[in-house]
C-alpha cells in the first residue's frame, strides 16, 4: 500500500466544494505563490512550525511540545489511514458533500492520490479536487466528480513572477480538462497589488462548456501567521475592499 505526505485533514469543511466535506491537504506544491494561504503545504517534507507566543519555557522540546509552540506539519499516511478519517463523516456528506483533495498540489503525489480516490469511490463518496492545474492527469480527472482549479494571473510573465511558474501549461491543461465531461470551477484570488487580467481570464473561460463557474476569491491574510511560524518573509498584501471586488464581479459567471 502506498504512503504519501499529508499536511492536515479537516472535517466539516464548508468552503472546499459543495455540501459538507472532509478536506485532505496534501503536502507539497511545485508552485510558490507569494500570497499562498497554505505555505505549510509548499514543502514536500514534514517541517516544524513555531509559535513562540505559546511557549511556556518548560525546556522539554526533545520530548515533543504540548503547548502548541512547536508543531510538526506533515505526516506519512497510508491510503487506508486517509480513508478511515474520510469515512468518519460519511453520514453527513448526504447527496452533494464528500471529500476534497487539496493542498498543496494533490496531483504531485499521483499514485497515492489515485489509490485514495479508488477507495473513496468504492465507498460511494463524492470526490473533488482543488488543483493549481499545473498537471493534467486524465486517469485521475475521469474518476472525479468536480475539478476546482485556479487561473491566478493572465499574463504568463507576471504569473511566473508571483508563482514561480509560467501559466501556458495551466491554460493548456484547463482546455484539455474541458474536453472531459467533468464539471470545472475556476477561481482567481483577488490581490489589489497584482494586475491579474481578470477580464481576459473570464473571456478565455466563457466558451468552455464544462467550466460551470468562474469565481473570485478575495485575498485574506490568514497565511501570514503561518508564514511567520515557518520563518518565511511576510508579504503584507492589502485585503481588497468591497467596491474593488464588486467592480470585478462583472466578470464572474455561473453556467445554468
Ligand atoms: S516544549 Fe514547547 S513550550 Fe516547552 S520550551 Fe519547547 S517550545 Fe517551549
Ligand atoms: S498553488 Fe496553491 S498551494 Fe501551491 S503555492 Fe500556490 S496557493 Fe500555495
């Protein structure tokens, strides 16, 4: 049985797809978005997050910290161990809830991901993914009920500057995924300091028949505390105000 590195498993999630869901956060991502709100999911290996304000100075760091001042993020799990957690809430998923594979980039651990998906589907669980779309994996996509992906910035040079990779592959993968008959939701994080080309992104997505929804995700600074705990440089982007987001909402759509 395969093992993979999981950062966290969150139960009763309401923002990671339809219905009540369990979100499995895979550890490791080939992108490095400067605004990433899950920076603990970028490295592929377990790492220590430090919260000095919680330290009570007991000096027992070698035995493991019980005050939450030093937390190890990331653990090796088997697909059965992940399934066991997912099954805990099976009765609450009802018709549209289920499991969402997120991260990090779940498709960066494809064999492990596919093994979990197969086990979840065998247990009758709805499966969705949140992906950067840097990878296209037809076998995995065909097993899913929903693909949620980002197109973060239209201009590829700007995309490279802020995420570490160009976006040609991502655009191409969205076009390829559109040919599979699986519903797709595309999102763009909204960060006022970055010119993201939201109008161009919307025009690109509109003709794609399986893109059921294009939505905006206003930036929030939740990742900053985690960046500090990982000793990463803080980014300090602004939270977009309501008027700014409302103006951009003319580009979002839901296909009936
Ligand atoms: S174990 Fe935790 S609380 Fe105790 S000294 Fe180490 S970091 Fe601080
Ligand atoms: S793709 Fe997602 S997880 Fe990866 S660095 Fe960007 S925001 Fe973070």
